[in-house]
C-alpha cells in the first residue's frame, strides 16, 4: 500500500483529506514535522507521495513549512521525482508570492504570483466547471478568494468573474485549486492519479 | 446586469439539502413547530451524495443531542464517509464549540442566535479558520409592515434590521448567508425569490435561499432570479423528488447545474 504524507501545518482540518486517501486505497500519514530520522539519514522515509495542505493563509502555511524544515524535505522529494500534490493554498505556495501575504515568499517552483480574484461574490464557494486538461468539462469543488491567473504550467482553467488556473502541473508536481477530497467520485479519481504520478 | 455576469461563469448554482437533527434522527418541522421523523442522518447523507447534491447542511446537531461528544462523533463519521462539503449548525455557543465541530471535520459552521448574541464570534472564527468556514443563518419573517429578524429557532424577535444585519455579518467575515424566509417555510409555494435576490444584491457574499421549496420549478424560479444556492429539506426527505430529478429538470431548462 502506498504511504501518502499529509503535511499538517495546523491551519485546517484534514479529516476529509485523510478519509479520501483511504478511500482510494492508500495509507495517509499525517505529520506536523518531518521525523528526526528523515533528517539524519537525509531520507524521505517510507513515503510514496506528498500532499501539501489545502487550508489557511498563504503566509502562515509558508512560514510554518519554513520554520519546521519541511522546505528542505520537499526539495529532496522533488529531486527524487516523488508525486507531490498541492491542494488550494497548497497549489498557491508552489508559486513565488501571493497578494494575500506579499512579504512571504512561496516555494517558487513555478514562476508567477497568486492574486485576488475579482469575483461576483467572495469567497468563491461551490462547484465550477473545468476547461482543458484532465477532467475537462467536469465540476469540481472550489473554496477560494485568491488564485493564479497566468502560468506556463496551466493544465485547466475555470472562470468566476475572471479566468484563473484550476490546475497546474510540471512532471510529478501537480497543483489543484479545487478540493479533490470534497469533489465526490471525480475528485477521488483525480487524487489517485495525482498521487501515482499518472495524471496527463 | 448581475444576471449575465453569473451566467458567463463556470460556477454552478447549488442545490443544498438540509437535515434537522433531533436525538440522532433527521426530522422535518412544519412552520418551525411540529416534527416528523425522516430517517437516519448518515444513510440519508450518503443517499443524497449519490443523487448529486452539491452540499449538505446538518442543523441542530449539537443543540438537541445532550452530550456534545455524541454530536462530535456523528460529525466525525460524516466527515469520514461523505465526499462532498457539509455544514453543521445549531447550538454552537462558544468559540470552543465552533473549534470542536470544525476540528471534528465539518467544512463550515452555521451560526444564528450566537451570531446575534455575540457577533464578534464571526470575526474570531474567520480569523482562525477563514471566512469560508462560517455561514451566518438569518431567519426573517415578512409581515405586511416589516421584515423581522428572529433568533432562537424562530422564537424570538430581535431588533435587527435585515439588510443592515446581513451587511454586518458579511463585514465581520461570514463567507455565506443562509437566508430562511419564515413566512415561506413549510408552505411549499416556492422561495421568496424577490427578497433573497434583494439581500444577495446588497452583500458581497453568496446568499442561500431557504424556505418554501416543494417542487423542482421552485429551484428554477430562484436560479432564474440569479440566486446562488437553494436549500430544501422536506421535498427530498419525503421522497417526493430525488436531487437528481430536480437537477435534470433544471439542466433541461437551461440552468447550468452540476449533474451526475
């Protein structure tokens, strides 16, 4: 069984995410910090895929990742081509910066910035149709006020007031602005594919 | 103008099913008064998910279950079994209550009386968990003279003015407003679309219409009036309609709902 590391930055409940990972037949491992063992051995531990947290503020999530030493761990995982999935804010921190917390830098793996969406109502809450890429024309559940509007790594977009990235991808690194763990069967399907590196 | 803005967007109007919980069972109230047993919450929740409901709301989950632990266990079970978003509300009095239910796995909490008695709870919850976690439920009664806001499950008249109160809760950090029109509740003759739309146009957050739905056409009327989301209970619990039937009907009528 695949072990999926859920990085817990303490900024939201992860019950549904853990449950969704179990439903697709994987073993969720939730950790607030990397085990000291992993540091000493310069190792990833017995982890097959990683999920970056979907809730909280950009700045708080990033500060936590930096403080706890997750950033080095994530760099190592990236080098070793482990599937890494960022959900919602987890997508946003893959980029360089965010208008939500301009003084905190993101992981910067993807060029670009996170901006406030000029939407009819804010926060955006509900099911929106994706255009392009995997899950083209399917509805996924979104909860956000910020998003990436342009990226070279865009796989699909959606629109609420203006168009923004619904998903981004570069090799085994996938970002989903929507919440697959809250998006019924289609969400579980995408979760499974992202965590096995088989999203096209 | 707002009508056309909504329709060029990819965000689907939402169909939400509400379950009032009493002693661990789903009940249906008529005019906020008489109660009827409608079934087991978990069974119904999974059934509605299968039928393609967009979200679920569980009300009075804490208020009527004596031991909060039992309520929290139910919420944890729902979070574990359900793959769509859900809101819990009713009887959440303190920030600790709110924390307990969000930590147990609820996506959002609905505050009504508590929001009126301690409005700073809205700010406090938003600060910790984000606006998207708070739905403020507003119960309004339209009389020939006035729009009256009620608290305590429709039992106590407050001094709140509807529009000012909705504005205040949005400013304080509510992510959505659940507007129950008490004069429509249990009547079965449709939502108060005019009032809901007026409230929706006056605030920056989505407003969920509640009270009065008994037929698919009632959802059509609401969505044609540019209402973001509609909540119903009895018409689904009584098995008069499935969510799927309502959504297929809406889809055929040109409303871009999520169908399965």
